[in-house]
């Protein structure tokens, strides 16, 4: 097995683990109806990271990177939407 083939395999496995973790967190946020444990900066970092990796995967035509980041990006977007909605609701509650 070549180094590149091994690297692709490691990247695919780590991407699957990361995807599981992101969607598990999104599921927890939806179940608890709270995104208080996340800061906006970490959510933006996740989104930026996934966009950067998707760009890199497309540029280098590496299908594992394209596939995994295409799965991870919606999780980051969902986290951002729920966080935004959660913060908006908290501000609305604080106004009364």
C-alpha cells in the first residue's frame, strides 16, 4: 500500500468519525432545544473549516475529502441556524 493510499484511508476514517460527532451534537442540540454550550466562534470555525476542506478537495479532486465535507457542511449550517435561533429566543425572553 502506498503512502497516498494509506493517507486517503486515514482521512476517510477520520472524516466518518468527525461526521458522526457533528451529527450527534446537532441531534443533542435539537433534543435539548439549547445551543448554549456552543459559542458562535466555534460554530463559525467549524463552518470555515468545512468550506476550506471542501475547496481543497475540489481543487485536488480528492473524492474522500469532497464526500466527507459535503456531509459535514450541512451539520455546521444546522448548528449555526439552531444557535442563531436559540440566541434570538433568549434575547426575546430577556426583553420582557
